[in-house]
């Protein structure tokens, strides 16, 4: 492979194995796997899911939904509070696919009801502890009012309740992630009991990679929506969601400068390539990536004696132990596992497989 600038490498075999594990896990539990495609944002990667029987997907924007709808996906959930300013695009999508939206406020329901020309599925986003957005699970007065409002609209079909347990990303103990998941499921069950007579087919949907990776079964829900699991990253490894061997993406960055006086190598690879996400370890140390050795077939496990200590716009600074410093020369490529593969993939706008095949990304075809 002729790599001259920062390049996001993708190990196709690892990604397909990651997909297979989650598909089989969902099958064993009898739940629908509606994977979140915001991680890879690639039609080609999407086909690896389709080949394993996945038919329904999650995305994070109407623009992303249109991209995948244009490539044959017909059951799409936009797992982001519906942006009523995009009602024209929403109508175009709803005219040709089974489109699912989510709402948190009554104002959204009113605006959609006024602007929709085609039926859409509408779920309510429930907050079970993450506190980013959503209706608190015990706010029955608000949920009652929203469901009554939805029922009065001919273009809105209530689908159920969705939850994202984003606070699992702050855990480093598998038991803590399981507890968060179980707590959310308990709260969802209370909602199902309250509304099942009125909506016997309502669906309970949860989605986060840590709990979906750590758990082996998913009793009590109808659908899971993990996304990051297709690639994983060092944050997921730190949480305990995966091993280093399961991380399927790696940045290849040229070494552009050496500073022996301070044992630092400078990479062409900064925040405009990786993002500014940082992994803060228990001792307070900030990690911006893990250095690996690039090989003909991919990359090694993280190397001892290397620390990515900072990122600026284009620069990455790697502190290297004395015994390893002279192993790298200017013009060599260094591999770095990203902190957050979703953001790194979004920024890089494309992949190069370890077999040398270019893979498209939504951000690169706008």
C-alpha cells in the first residue's frame, strides 16, 4: 500500500467478525438488531451487515438516512430528536421507506403533524439515567400527554420507547454496565405495563455498544441498536467491551520530525484526523491513542514505551522510550489506534482496507 498522508486503515475480517458476533447474540435472544450506522457511515460496510441478514438500521441524521435509503435500505430509524426544519426531506424519505423518528417534546409532535404528507413511525425518547435528552421515565404526565397527542394525528404511528444508555461509556466495570442496562429495562417494563392495553404492539428499543457487547442475552426488550461495535476503539477496550484484537480500525500516520532531546516523534496526524477525544485513565493520564506496529496483514497489539501525549490541528506528539526511539525514521509510518472510532471515521471520510481496497464514507461523497 502506498500511504503518504494520514490514512484510516480498516481490517475487514475483524469488522465482519464483530458483526457476526452481534448478529448471533441478537438471534439467540430473539431481538431485532437495528445497528447504528453512524459509526461507519459506509454503504460498502453496510453491505457486510446485509449479508448477515440485517434489514433494519439506525442513523443519526436525515441526511444519513437518505444516503442509505438511496442504496436500498428500507427500514430506517433516525435516532436523534426529529428536526422539524427538515420536514421536506422527511416527507421525501417517508414516501419511499419505512421511516422511524423520535420525539422528546410536544412541540415536535405538533410540528410534524402539521408538516407530514406521509405516515411515519414515531417513538418517544426516554431518559433512564443518561440525562442528555429524553423524557424522564417516571414523567407519566408528559408521556400521557404526548401519546394522546400522537393518537390524534393521522400521519403519526406510535412505535414505542427508545433509550440510549450513554453513561455506560463512563464505566470501566462490566457489572456497572450490566446494572445500567438492567435499570433501564426495568423502567421500560413499567412503561410497557402502563401502556400495553392502549398500544399492544409497542416496541422497547435500547442501544449502546458497551452493554450490548458485555451482555450475552437481552431479555425484556425487542430491539438493540449498538453501533461502535463494528470497529471498536481504545475507549471500548478500556471499558471492557472488547479486546485490542477486536479493534478493526487504525490510523497510519507519517513520522515527520524527531526530537531526541525530549524523546519525541512528531506525526502527521492531529485533531483534524483523530478528533480531540481523549481517554482519561484512572491515574489521570490523558491518552490520545495507542501506538501499534503496522504489518503486512494489519497491525500489532499496542506497543510498550510509546505514548501519544498530545494532538494539535495537524501534529501528533509521541513520547518514545530511549530503547525504541531510533527504530523510527522520518518517512516511516506509525500506527495509532483511535480513542473514538466514530469521530475518527467521520473526520477521515473514507477507509483503506488492509488488503488495499478503498472504502467510501458518507462524509466523502457529500
